[in-house]
């Protein structure tokens, strides 16, 4: 793969991370619950870190070890429920489900990009980014489950 092709991929990935960051910062303004705002701020900061990683990678700052893979449990909640309509004052469960859909789309984006690349550095980076987005989806689905199905005193 030519270097400029790989740079174009990285540039596209950087743009997607910027879009995700702005999506979450705008969503923060639509919710009132502090714990939901805190979770969205955390995910927004993660998207910002992804952008910084990609910028540093593009400039030669990291090797293939820049992102570490870790085991993720994909609950597949977003695959079975529709994303709610965005609106101010959303319930926590709807915010988390919306975020899970966003992370699923980001994961799918990186997987589809990786699928069209031959084995090598570009494919490895794209698969690592997909894994990072899947970790975010896992976190949002976990929060969704807790908000949609809270523990009762009866167990």
C-alpha cells in the first residue's frame, strides 16, 4: 500500500473520531442526570484520545504497539433495539442506547475499512481502532442495562 493511501485512511479515521467527540459533547447538553453526563464526558475524552493517537501515529510517533487489544464482551443490545430519537431531557437508558449505536457504527466503520486492506500495518491499526470502539459499545450497553433494568430490593 502506498504511504499516501495509508495517510488518507488515517485522515479519515481522525475525522470520524472528531465527529464522535462532537456528538458526545452535544449529547451531554441534552441530558440532566449527572452520572449520565459524566459517562458521556468520559467517552468524549476517549474519542479525543483516539484522535490524538491517530495524529501521533500519522506523524510517526508510535509503532504497532500504540493500542493494546483486550477482551471485550459484546452484549449486542444495540443490534436488537432501535436508537432513540435525540432530544433534550432524554432518560439515561435512552442516552446510553444512543451512544451504543454510535459506537457500533464506529466499530463497523473500522472493520469495513480493515476488510478492504491487505495484511499489514494499516489493517492492524484499523482493527485495533475497531476494538477500541467495541470497548466503548460494551461500556454503553452495560450502562444501558443498569439504567433500563435497575436492581430492586427484591433481587
